[in-house]
C-alpha cells in the first residue's frame, strides 16, 4: 500500500503560479501510476493529469494543457503539479492519486485509483 500527502495549496491571485507536491510513503513509488484530480465547490471530482511509471510520458486534460505540468521524482517518492497562470476557475481541492502498475483502465477514471491523498485547497482570487 501507499500513503499520499499533498501540500502546496493556498490563496493566490489570478496569473500567479503554484507547485503542488504529493509525498508518498509505504511502498515502492515507481511501481505506481499516479495522477492529479480536482474538485471545485459543488462539482464532481475531475481528472487533471497523469504520468507514467518512470515519468517519460505525461497527459493533461485539455482545459489545463499549456498551464499545468505533472512530474515525479521517484528517488524521493514525490510527484508534483506545477500550475502557471492560475485562473479563478482553477479554484478547487486538488488530490493526488495512485494505482499499482498492474491495475488497468482509463487513466482519467478516478475509480481505478485505489489510493488518495487528503487534498490541498487552491483558491484563486480575481
């Protein structure tokens, strides 16, 4: 099993940047596919980005392409979500999630991720 703890959220102004971190513990980090999801107030949780086991392949949902970058540091069991040019519509709780390498399914489907962090809040003021 793996435990995930997010950090790095906060209150920022439109146009600013943030880097969210997700620290993992308890298992071999590089055997887990990982991803970021977000949930805005009153809305469902949605997929944001995912990254491959060794970090050589990434995918971000269309609405954040060009502004969000996902990365991972397997040596330190940490993954990151760098967010540039924040907009008020980016306001949400951001969650990191992990699934073992042998669990298949659509990477944008939160149901296939068995491990979740507690979330970190990002609030963007206009």
